[in-house]
DNA sequence: ATCCTACATTGGACATTGTCTAAGTCAAGA
DNA sequence: TCTTGACTTAGACAATGTCCAATGTAGGAT
């Protein structure tokens, strides 16, 4: 994660205590926290940090592509610090296991021009669902 | 959509003016509205309808499987009345508008066997993202 | 080392989206 | 038509996120 801080400084970021703490929280665990969870954990390390700063910092990290914003359930967004590879998911409908997968071909090409309704289409997210090996034998 | 009203009556629903109006609003097939948009359009037809009733009715339609709840960004959920036909979604990254689209080809075929990790893959959900015509000119 | 200043932070007001409840209303069967 | 329990309503409340003016400060300039 000091890599991250280096990259950010290279992009002209000021390295404030608050930003360091947010980066540290995101680096700590494999769980994807909500903004308020990040704020709570950051406040353990730097009690006076404000919610606004956490939101700002997360938003900046997202727009720099350092962190992925995930919104699965219409409630709070969650932040995924492992944002550095293409992101499709294979989900087990029975047990919920998630794997990252890499589909072949250009997924965007699957949408014909006459189905684009004037949109400038730029990205595509795919979730495959099925039954994983453990669940299909159990 | 009168089909829908018939089905609902068959399930023991009371056919109130409010529910009729919500069903009527949902009976367009291209854009998916947020709950508040449904409320606004319903209020054009029945001015005294309350937000709570719209939320209640949408929630009931979702749990009956008549309408799909779609949450593509962390903002308002949208309601897709087209729950009985396979389709994918095209989302405006700026304003959140959702359209149904129908990609060409077999989307499942895009996932090679060696990327299936032993799963019996059965369905695929695709969300295309881009900028809609209104947002790209504004 | 100190000073400047543009950028960062803060706290709190505000906005959006959704939930809940108590009291009044009404659809539909008897 | 009468009754009754389901439905609707208004508005308070909750959760999440955004915005702003005032204040603080990182890091280059001197």
C-alpha cells in the first residue's frame, strides 16, 4: 500500500494524515467496507477525521482507478481496494461463492448499434451464475 | 397490463385506485423508473397518492415476481416491469437511466470451459454502461 | 528554516432514498 | 347494506451521501 501512496504522490496528491489513514484502512483486510465503516476504522487511528474527508478521499481513489466502487444491493456502496484487473464474476447460486473470471472476446461487441439507443457505451459488467463443484456434488 | 391486474386479483389483492395507477405507470416497456418517478407519474393520475403507498405497492409487486428491482448504482432502485422476458440492461453512468437491451449471440458462450472452474453455469447478467443521448449533449 | 498559498479538512446543514407507525378509509364478501 | 380487515395516508424518522464557508496545512519557494 506504500506503493499506492507513492503513486498518489506522483499524481500530485498531498499526503495528509487523513489520506494515509484511509489508505491504511483499505489495505488492512479482504472485506469490502462501506464508507461509514471506513470512517469508523479510520477514526480509531485518527479520531478527528471527518466523514466528509473519508467520502472525498474514497471518491478520489475511485476516480483515479485505485479503488473499485461496488454497489450490490442498493444500500451503501462498498470499496474494493483490488481494482487492478478486469472484473467479471462467477457466482454460485447456492452457496454464494464468487470467483473472478476472464471471458473471451470483446463483450462490448455483443451489443449491436441498433440496441444502443444513442448511448456512448463504454463498459460492460458481467455476472455469470451457476452451481459450483462443491454444491453440485453435495 | 390488465393481465397483471387480473393476476393480482387472483392472488387476493384488493384492486384499489392506487394500485391500478401504479400498474398503469409501470406499463411502459423501455425506461425503468425509480420509486419517486413512479410516484410522480402516479400522482399525475391520482394526485393524492402517497409515497408510502407507491413504495408498498412496488415492494409487493417485486415479492410477487411481477416486477424486477434493479439496483445498478448506489442510488435509487429502479423497477423493471419486463420480468417475464430475458433481457440485459443499458445504464447511463451520469443520470442512471436504464433501458432494456437484447445483445446478439450467446452470452454464456463467452465464458470458456477453462474459465468455468467446474461450475454448471446457467445464467448470465450483463450491464452495459455509457452516456445516454440527453447527458452527452447537456 | 520560514513563509505562502493552493489544496485539504472540518462540521454541520442539506438532499435523497427508503422505512415505519398510528389513525382514518374503503373494497368486497356476507 | 354492513362489516371487517386490508389498504392508504401524512409525516416523523433513519441511512447514506453531498455541499459549503471557514479554517488548517503540505510542500514548494525564498
